[in-house]
C-alpha cells in the first residue's frame, strides 16, 4: 500500500517526542523553545524564510491561509564579496616588480591594486591541495586562490612550470567573447537566416488558415446548391497537395546531417540552478548518456548576457550535450537557436514547452505555449530548419497539459513530429500539478503511440532500477527515459540502471562524491574567494535534494520511492546521520568540511521550499 511513508528499520528510528502547543506564553531568557527536552534543535533553528508550510492565517480577512510553496523569492545571496576587496587580474601572479608583463590599462578599474593590503585581508587559506594546480600544473588564480600555499614561492609569487603556455581551458569562461558580446548588445548581429525562416513559416501559416476558411465557405456554397456538380477551377487543379516544401528557400541536405540516435539512452533532465556543469560531470561518471544545460531564456542570450551564456558551456566528458531554450516569441527563440548553433559547441537544442513557473508562464513561455499553438508551430518549424543547416537536432520537452482535467499531449505529439522535432520528451504531469502528483505513465504510453518515427521519451518519478524496469515493461512504446529529481537525490541511479541492480554507497563514498563535485566547482567557478563561495552555494542547493536519500541498508521495505518521506532516523555512522539532516545548518557544516569555514555574515536559504517531496 502506498502510504507516502518511507519505512525505516526499527533500530534506526528516532523516538518521536510529542510536544503540546502552548499559546500566549512569554518565553523567558532561561527557557528557549528552539531546543527540545532532549537538547536537540527543533524547526525554529531554520531560517525565517523557510519556516512554516503556510503564510498568513484565517484572520487576515481573506478567510484562508496561503500554502507556503515554490521558491523562497525573498532570499538574498549567502555571501557577496565587495569589488574593492577583489584583486585586479594584473596582480594575480604576485609582485613581479620590473618583470611584470601585465599592467592594468583600465583607468576606471573597480578592483584593488594594493597587493599587500589584499594579502592582509585575504581569508585564511583552506587546508588541502589546489585541484587546478595538481590537475594542470599551475593555477591561473594565483595569489587569490584559497589554496595558494601549494603554488606560491617564498615571495608570494605564483609558480609556473618551465614549459608554461597560457591556456584558459580551466578558467571560468564561456563562448561569449567580448567582441561577440559587443555585437549583440549593439544589435548588430546578423540574424537574417533565422528571420527568413520565421517569415516563411508565418506566411505559410497564414495561407493555411486562409485556405481553411475558404474551404469552409466553399462547403457552405455547395450545401446551398444541393450538391450541384461543381467544375474544379484551374487554381484547384494546379494547387499542390500534401506538405509544402521549402526547396525554394534552401536546398535539402538531409544526407549531410549528423543524426543522433536517442533511442534507449538515459537522459539527464535540464535542471534550473542545480543542473550545472559540475553536477553534470558527476552524472556522467555514473553513466548518464545525454546531458542538457539549465534552461536559458532567449532574450538574455541574444542580448549578450554573460550569466545566460554560461549555461551553454560544455565539459569535454559530455559526449552528447544540448542546451534548453525558453521564450514566448518565435523570432526571438529562433534567433537564439541560430547564434547558439553558430557559436557554442552543442549537439542539439531543446525547446521548453513545459515550464510551470508563473513568471515564465505569464509571459507566454514554457507550458503557456501549449495554448498558443500558432506561435508554437512557427517556433518549432523555424528552429528545426535553422539547426538543420548546422547539422544539429531540435528537440521538444513538454508536459501532458496545462490543466489536470484537459490532457493534450497526445494531440501535440503528431504535431511536433510534423513540425520537425527530432525527439519529444513528455513530463507525466500537468502545469497545475507541478510535482505534487504521481507521473501518469499510462498516458505517456498513449502519447508515444501517436508518433510514427520520432522517439518519445518519458519523464517523472524514476528513482531506482525497479522504477525503470517497471516503466519500460509497462510502456513499450516509450523510446527512453529522462531523469530529473531522482538524479539530484541519488546521481548513481544511472549506474543502477546500467548495472541492473540497487547500490548502497557508504557515507564515505558519498562524501567522496561531494569532494569531486567541489573540485569540479572550483575548476568551473574559480578557486578564489568568490569561486569558493559560489561552489559552496551550489553545493548547498544540491544538498537540499541529497538529504532526501535514505540508504538502502536502512529501509524496511525497499526500494525507496521518490514521493515517500522517511520518519526521523539516524544513520549507520555520524556522517550518514549528518547527511540525512533536513536542517540547513547541518548542510553548512558539510560544506565547511570541504571548503573551510563560511565567511562572516554568511546566511543560506535554499531556493526551493520543497513542498513536493
């Protein structure tokens, strides 16, 4: 019976203390109810932005309380370093005196040029080796590196190998170089190719709608004349039947296209915030086949926004990699697809037509495109044709519908296929359901039968090898699966599926995984103070999912299901217990074991309230 509880073996359960609520009591300094009778911290140790499942109360004049769900939108950054305390890049190698080859040429540089002051104010170095230095032979972050003791000489100068050749391969960089960014911001980039296809398909759509209206009118005339014999006009005789080709625009080059075989592959879902490059590297180590970057919005991409372009960066281990685009306008999305295909190293571009976030939905993007099908049709057709010119695939990710009582994905699958999508992925929930209901795999099987030749992937609730096997047996027409939250909670789910068995990694093995993630984060975001704290923030965001994993050896009724919440329990050792804590403060302790003490004023609030387990 599915009772929503993840049952734990009795010997690992923590006895529950029942505390009666006390009203109208003034708390004295001697008695703080943030600590219970056993000396354990209660929920009041959580940050105020995270406390409570409801906001407001019934006495506020609205008659009901609003459920506390979604994102913690009022949270601030855990830590922000002032620019005046950051060292100018011209001094990263230390004080080289007359031998210095780099000079700051920016008269308005906002960074510090006082090396001695910087070294005095710099936080204490973190114990351990510099991952970048040990991997590459030198560290480009020089004196600002928080592990700088490993690669500075007695004069605080950065050490380089004798055969040193400058290489930015491990620095924080994207495909967006300064020249391209300047061109985009000045709106001088040539988008004529994408604009040509959008104009063409908009014209064809108008003609199609006009033909449909004229056809309806002719049928009415025929009915009025009692089905009198009608002589076909010369226009009707000469009008082509079937799909309209665009050979007048561009020659077909299908034989030259690199076709991707998606079928039977494991696909890591594009995950906002937590699906970053270091996390994808971890998933690649556990056997995932297809990776996709976090959702990137079309407007910032074509405007040259650095943060959005960072989402297009690919690691060399990602042998089948794509970028997901989101937008509400056909012209903007197609332009973004064109420039990513031209400038970034991707195998495919995915269109998000399933995002349930209100901000995106209210703008007409994400799942709102399902009710704007004229816009959606031109968007898919244009992007598919633009990408075909570059030998890249165009895919679509959607939901089963917007409203729970009106499922439309089975109607959309043939349309996506006709419009040119190479892969269709369907999340088995509606926009209204978000993540609070079980994914409807029976309906996903029905949707998959509507496709003739394009593979249809399913997404939702895959958390273990048993889930995968059940779904593949239950849904024979599903060509493959996409895994999202299941990979965030236990990234080794891909290894379980590949090896056809359940794994039970120890706390030490899981800690080693976190250590690898931190090293990849320092390589990606930097090993200076800003990079360290950025790595810490994303580690903590990931930990808000990782803590939900219950070790296999503790389960009374294995395997664990993704929608099951465990009772309070302790692990087989102290580290395993710490990893299972739902308290943000304990997550910070884990980060300090890897990245040293948090800076003064540090405060972390998770992005998601995790109302849906």
